[in-house]
C-alpha cells in the first residue's frame, strides 16, 4: 500500500515519523511531507498543500493528514469521485488522540487504516460507518479484502440497508464456499436483495450486488516492439463475446524473452496488473493440450507461449484458447478460488 502523510506542526512531524515507521514495518510504502521549517531526515518539503493533495490523490492508496479534519476535507474536496475509486483518507490530530477515517472507509480501507494508526500511536479510532457501528456485515469491505470488484455499487448499498433493517440477503456463488455465512446472509439464487459472486453477470435478485473475483491471467505472446495500444486491442478482441471482463484480470504472463518488452510493461502499468515471465523449460513442463506452432517452437524453444504461460501463472484452467490479433496471441486462464467467510 502506498501511503502519503502530511503534517503541519512540530508535534505532527514527530507523530508522523512514528507512524510511517510503524506502517513501513507492515510492508507499506510511506512518505511524510511537512512545511520547510519542519523538514529533517525522512521528511520531504511541502511546497503547496493543494499540489501535494492532487498528486497524492492520484498516485497513493491512502492519505493521512496529521491536523484538523477541516484541513483534510477542504483539501480533498475537489478530487472526490466515489467510494469505489477514491483512496482512503484519514485525519489524526497532532496530539494523537483521535484517528478519523473521512472517505473510502470500506473499499479504500480507511476504517482499517484508522484502527492501525490508533494502535500504533495510542489514539482512538473514530469509525462512524453504520455497518461497523452496528456490527453488520459490510459487503464492500469484505469484497475489498477478497480482491473482488464491486461491479454494481448501488446494489452494495442495498445489501447494507437490508442487513441493517434485518432483512435477509441472498447469496449466489459459482465457487466453493468455506466458513459460516455472515448473519442475515443465506444461500439462495432469487429474492429481493442478494450477492452474486461469479465471473459473469445475471440478475439473480431484484437488486443484485455482483462481486467479480480478480482471478484471471492473460497469457501474451507478441513480436518485439509491440505497442501497449495494440496489446490492449488484442486483449479486448480475445475476450469479446466470452462474458469475461477486464476487471477480473490480475496477471499477465509470458516467456522470459519478453521480460523487457516495453509494450507489455506499459500495458501492465496502465491496468495495474502483475507480470510474470517463465523460461521455455518452465513452459514445457506445463501439462495439458495446447495449440502449437512450429514457427514459435523454432523461435523461442516452446510451441506455445500464451496458453502455457496463462495456465502456469494462474495455477488453474484455460478459459480462452490462443487468439491471434495483429501479430499478438492472447489466452486467458482462471486461478482456482474458494470463497471464505
């Protein structure tokens, strides 16, 4: 998680240094900024709060304001879009008494971050979201932890409202389930309000909260110098008519000879995807029936790159076989998934 932190006083800077040290130990990338007179080791200069906020809002996963809530609210107001897109924003006073999640409490993780901050510095987390205060299952928070995309935001609100009103919420799932379902959630495929966990959409319920698991891997083979734009077109072409969605893609895989391919790198960066590359020997070890090419075999040492790479990286099954488009081959595989409550 990339976290940008800003402080405005000497006390705030000392608190910020303690805080980023704790968060870095948890594996987060953290940076602290402050006005020039408070700059010291591990503290970057803050030239303009407006510019800092604009940059952090675009690039970071979370923003921490060590100061008044009003400063934070006025700073982020021009950039707010929705709780499904905004980064987490937390404000904490420079006396470290209260940590207040301001936006994206559930999906963005601001509630969880506020609790971590409170634990780290001895403050009190002030969480005000209704589901949390009432001890009710928050479908958007749970989905974020599972790395599921909430594809129908308004239906997520309907799920929360139903649970708060103690109305039953249905659950349809295409995958095996482990654990006890949350209170108020029952397995069924029809009803007024419900949750659907699947790679494709159907309106199981009058208000269907569709959760899309990020379990797909794109296997890609391409010529040297292929552009990001061409790769994007090839991927869209391969998934067209297959009832698959880019939001469910997590990884891109290919042969190690493409590890320095700028087009693949830029495509992954633009779509926030992980990349994995394998040797020809590793790809040859993958079991299964794959589309083979003599030309590819003679060029890279294995008869198929995209299908084998997709299966190897996903650890699962092939959903879309090799599809060719403008000199690019694309295959799609899905990782195994067990839904755990």
